[in-house]
């Protein structure tokens, strides 16, 4: 079967929205593509892929004799313990953290990570309701605590350690990884890699820890980390029910590195294959896995290289409608909203519109817009837990004389953002929507010209 059948199946399924794809078989690239306007070489935010990288960091440190999986959580953070320490908390080890079996049943991740409090201290205050090792609870904050433990035990941040011991040996020169307020690498989220870099990591795991003849990670750790340590509780046909050390174990025992909204790197040892997918939004995971199994894993793929078959997202049209509204450094105060947007600033020079969205900390979104053409640029926007500059492609249209629509594709994340601003005298109705997000919400608020 040709990979074209896989491409066609994904195009016909509205629940699958792939940006980039890469298939390696027998150490050779069999197929790859990236849909316009995205770029194959760009970094992509891959969310919980960070968890598997955290596990790899633990494994390399373990191989070097720097850590012990039996290390107790409380022994790493004597200065951050709560006044009352339960027996369950006393028993939690690094291995329990790796298998998501620390005993918590609610990590309050959004509440804790959006505050200025110390994340470790807040985690240790949680209720450890279950006996460690007996109950699976998927915890992004728990994965971050592994990173904090790593730094306590080795004296290095996880990202610096992996840069030297994983990324450089794999010739990965470009990556981004966020930090917590205290400077620790985000153990459970916030990492950006190119699809080729993620595929290299999958290939290293496929080849039992070896890349280009150099041992990166011991075969023994890979075997332990990618074997089922705990049941996730719900059996699914393709997603499976198993979890290792921050790795998902899916149908037929294959290994899956996963991030939110359809970021996948699947390692298929008995077919000597690595399949990597970067998505804007491919949910549920079960659905995209089903398509991958039916069109790639469970069939004989033709031995041919398919490279960039001219695929493109369906992008908005530019209507070139006109409006008599002219922006002269207009500043609108916005009503209170979940995303804490405070002010909208619009300025205009000829056809070019400068758009700025501001909160109490400063500019959180800036765009250069033009109602006559699509605009490429680099501007500030949210990337997982932080605001940072990133590439975008924006489409701006006057829906009618009093209503402006802006659709923005952030090219290094899954995010597609739409703004709809209706001008009513000195007031506006401001609508904000995103295709996917873990930390923000769609809002519709009123605003007034200052």
C-alpha cells in the first residue's frame, strides 16, 4: 500500500489535522510532508513530549550513576515539606513519579502553574490519597517535579543536561524548552522541536539507545521505561492501557511519545519503523492512531520515498472589503475576562494596521495586518505556559463596514486564533477564539475607547 492512502484518509477525516509527517523505515526516510503554510524545519510546540524527554534524561543520569530511582521525594525537598507529612507522601519515590503513581488524584496543575507560588511546595501540599505505586493519575505537574528532583540530584537543569547528552549527539542544534518561575526545566510540557528532531529521538529508542554508532541511552533503561508498569485504567483498541516511565504503551506493545492535540512519535520495533506526526488538532488520539495502524503499521508500505506532496491547509480568502473606520492609536479598555486581556490598541498607516493586545504585564500579542493581503511576521503570543515571540501568518478582512475579522496561524504551535471586533461608536464587541488551548479560553467582551 502507498502512503498516498494514508494522506487521503487524513484529508477526508475532519478530526485529523496534520501539519507535518515523517516515516522512517529501516533507517531510511520513506515519506515526509508538511502542509503549507507550515515549514518542515520549524520548531513545533509538542507539549507532553517533554515527559518522555524527562524520562530519557533520568535514564542517562541513571546510566552515569548520578541518580537512584528509589530516591524519596521528601528527601529531595527537606526545605519545602508541609507541616504534616502523610505516610503516603513519605513513601513516594522517583520511580513512582515516573509511572504517574505518586498517589495524588488531583494535581491542580492550572491553579498552581498560573500562580507565583513555588510549584514544588504546592505539589507537596496536595493530598496523596492513594498508596504510592497503586493508582495511576496522569499529572503534568508530577512530571515537572521529576525535573526538579533531577536538578536537586545532579546539580544541572534537565534541558542543559539533555542538550549535552542527547541533543548534541543526535545533531539537534535547535530546540526550545520553557522554565518554571524558579528556573527549572518544565518536565511535563513546554518543549518545541522540529519533526526531524523528534524522529531522531524515536530512531534512537528504536535502535536500543544507539544513534550513528554511539550509545546514548542504555538498552536496559529503554526496556524498563517502555514496558508496562501500570494500567491507565481504560482499555482502548489502539491507545492501549499501559504506561511505562513517561511513555505510553499502545496496541501490540508499541511505544508512543505523545503530546496534546495530536503530537505523536510511534516506535514500531518489529517493523523497524518510526512514525512522527505534528498536528494543529487531531483528537481524539484513538482516532489518529486507528488511521496510522490501518494505513501504515498493519499493511505493507511500498518501498518508495514520498517527499512533500504539495499539501496545503484551507486558508481564508482576502475579501479586500473597505471600511471608513481609520485607527489613530485607538486604545480600548476591555471588560474583565478569563484571559486577563486589559486593553486593545489599534493604529493605522495607510492600509497597514498595527494590532496590540495588552495585559497588566505588557504586550501579549502584536500583529502587523493588512486587509488587502495576508501578512507574515514575528510577534508575541502564548506558547504553552509563557508568552514568547513566534512566527505567524495573518488574514484580515472587513466583514462589513463596522466589523473586522482577523485569523492568525501561529506557525510554531497548533494555535489558530480568530478575533472578531465590532465597532459601535466608541464601544467595541471583542471576540477571541482559539482552535485548541490548555491555558486560555474563548472570550467575548465589551470594550470602550479611551
